[in-house]
């Protein structure tokens, strides 16, 4: 038996930063990398977690939250970034703040070749749309990086994105057995 505490999950650091920053609405497209964070947002009495069909819907949702007086944050996977590009012009033109938290795919040990192109283009797409990008490769980078991104978004009325590296999130496994027996 050991006296050591289990390592703190970096998703808890993001949730704590949301609470400290007064984030009241969390829009998301379901994603395994954000699962614990999504569960915590749903369980919080003073936070509303909103599942959306597409990432562009999340952008519109958070524009409405801001107009209604609430701070919000968007959770998505890198494969959905392309879905946001047109709607990000709304946030830029109106100078609505929006911190985004993106679990990366197509990087470290990716099994799915379809994830690689967008994973490699995520930061460039965001930057072309005027989003300030931060990156977390290690759990110890998360607390300060998340707080900096939230502060910049809300103090500067701009969009920020924290790219949560696949090395941090973990790789998905896809085992193929007999026909019809695919497991993930």
C-alpha cells in the first residue's frame, strides 16, 4: 500500500478554472476526451451543459449566452474545428469572447487516418479565423494555460483555443476481431 494520492486529472483543472471564471454555459459535441469534464458540467448546479449536434451550433449557442449575460466555453474535438469556421466570423465581427477547449486527434499514435488531416490543420484554421491558440502537451501545463486562455478571451473580447494534445488526452485503440466485432 502506498501513501501517494492518485494524480489529479487535468479535466478537473479545466472545470475548476470554469468555476473560478464564472463560466455558466458549456456547449459541447459529445467527445470521449472531454467526458469527465462534460459530466462535471452536467452535475454542477450553477452551470448549464448543452449538448449540440454540430460545433457551429455551439458557437451560436455561446453567442446567445453572451448576449444573455452569461459566460460560456466550447468543448470539441479537432475533427470538428472545420465546422466552426464560418460561424467564428460572428464572434469576430461582434467581438464576443469565446474560450474553446479542443481535444486533438490525428497526432500521437492516431489509429484513424481520417483524423490526421484536420488534426494537422486545426491550429492554422483557428489562427486564420483570428483565434489565439494555446497548447497543452502535459497535464502540468493545463491549469495556467486554461486560466490564461479564459482571461484573454473575456478581458480582450476575443476567441481563444486551448489545444489539448493527443499525447495528453490519450490515444484511442481500435481492435478488429471477426467481421462485425469491432471494438473501440
